[in-house]
C-alpha cells in the first residue's frame, strides 16, 4: 500500500472515531464527563436531567457512564435509564431491546422485575388506539396486545408479590378486552357469510382464552343464536342458560331468557 493511501486511511479512521461514535460523547466528539466525575457524581447529574424530562442531555451521559465505568453499579443503572429515555420518547422497540439486554446480561440484578414490567408496558403502549380517522382498535393488528399479554402474565407469575402486580393485572384486563373484541369482530365477519362453524370456533376460542372480558355476555348470546341456526338445540340451551346465570343483569341475559322460554 502506497504512503498516500495509508495516510488517507489513517485520516479517515481518525475522523470516524472523532465524529461517529462513541455513544456517550457530545456533538463535538468531546467527553460529556467532567475530569472530576466519578461514576456516582456523573450518574446523579444525568439523573437530575432525566427527572427534569431532559433526555436529550441525560441519555448521552448515561451511555458514556456505561462505557467509561463498565464495572460500576452505576453502569447497570445507566442502562435502565437509557431504556427509560427511549420509553419516554415513545421509541418502544428500542426500549424493549435495551431492557431485554439488561435482563439477559444482569439476570440477578435487583431491578430485573422493573425491566420486565417495562418490557410489558412498552408492548402495551404499541397497541393501536382507534380515533375518528382510523378503524377501531379491535379491527387492526393485534400482535402488540398479544405480546403485552404474554409478558404481563409471565411477570405476574414470576413476581407475584411485586408492587407492580396490580398495575399488571389492570393492563392484562385491557389486553384481554381488546383481543376478545377482535375475536368477536372476526366471528361477526364469518356470520355475515353464513360460515357458522367458523363463528362457533371463534366464539368458543374467545370464551376460553379471555374469561372475564367485557364482551363475554355478547359472545355467549351470539354463540347461543348460532347454535340454534345449526340446530344444536342442547348446546344453545346450555349456552344461553350460562349467560343468564353468570350475567343476569345484562341486556343479553334478558334476550336469552326470551329465547329459552321459546325453547321450552
């Protein structure tokens, strides 16, 4: 390799190191840490920015703490705060990746439950929300709701005494209601095409997978009606009786009673 080419490569490498990369440096390539900073003081300074909502300054400092003090306990805490900044900026896939890396690398850390719950929250926050310009949430892709429900269930099983369990249960209930509403939407789609076996399959799956969801009375009543259409009278009677017994005050239960009276 000739001397001019070697010089060009060295210059390019120096420029890349100065400008590209070092996740915790400022826009000029200079360190964000002060000469007198140790891991604690740097973390506390970045944490103050974070608590003020200033992730623009906090996140690069957390990244540099992680790089400059990799064996300090503040490196681990900085990893979590990086994830929190991504979460707060609604960069949910990036936040999930950061929290997952923390869980994988530091499996015995006391903040593992926190990271696990934040993963579930990040999935939950990606569930589509319907507004007047878009289809309702239950008509759209439900992969985020399914992922959130899986993570929330695992969290509750693994950490039953954690203080975040009540919040996890609330989020699970919302996930199940969204997923159940989606199954009901699909069942009605099949019903419009007289695909009764598909309707029955969807509704039975809904009732088995999402017990206690807000659409359960509607699903039971629709299932009873479809059983009547397929001349499965005993199954219809059992389904409608279950609806009346479990949800006696609902409008669906009153309609079910009328059907049962006609069945004799």
